C-alpha cells in the first residue's frame, strides 16, 4: 500500500505571484487562466472570493453594500490573500484602495491588461450582469477614465491587449517579465 506524501510547510521565501488589473471586461480572468496554464501555476479570481464570502453574485453584493463599503470589503479580501506561484485576477475596482494594492505589490508584479474603452463598452453591453462598483448615475466612460490613471500608476507592466487573444496576452506577459523572475519560483515556471 502506498504511503501518503508528507505535507511540508510553505517555503519561508515565497515564490512570486502575478496580479492582473484592469477594467471589467478587459479579460483579466481569461488571460489569468491562460497565464496560469502556461506557467503551471494556480489561479485566484478575487471577485469569486468575494462572492464566496457573501454567498451571492458580485453585482448583488455591490448593490447591497454600496460602492464605498464594497471597496472596503474588496480590500479586506485582497489583503487576506496569501499565495505562492499564483496568478491573481482582480476586480476592476481593486485600485481604489492603497492597502489592497500595496499588499498585491508584496506578492509580485502587477500587470495592467490595457483594453480601449470602445471594447470595454462592447463587452460589458454583452454581459450587463457583470458586477461593476459604481454609484447610481455614474457613467462607464467616466469610471474608465478615472481608473486609467490608477491602473497605470500601480502597474509594473502594461499589456496592450487589443488584437490579442488570451493566450497571446499570456505569452506577452511572460516575455516581458524581468529575466530572473521565473527563475525565482524553484525552477517550476
């Protein structure tokens, strides 16, 4: 009878993570899946973590809490992420809380999935149930313009995603990481 493998503690020097930021509809989850597959890493979608905490759809949570309480909740969920060798696909509003972004920066590089507004607008129109942290009366284009400066501020890399499929974005990200980045993950990347 085979023996059970021995469980060991997490390494004292954690291997890095890669965090994806960008607008709702930018493709963070699908690019994240492709990147995780390419690297042989795990994938965490922070929107799904929030849904799991509340047991509800993201838009229902946002509507119930209101924008600012939702942003505080999102930051708390992000700050609780303790991961290694993981691609983290975040919600588009994560950049509104320094505490969340500072925590993500400690985990590894942050990549902005840059998609022009016209494509974001088309994608969101196809999925109106998508959760977006916005107040009543706010316009999507105003939120896009407001967030653009924050995405640019926090990102270590800016992946120009227009015209690329998720696998091409994943390859672009991998090719643009610092040369020694993937060597620091125990040779597994």
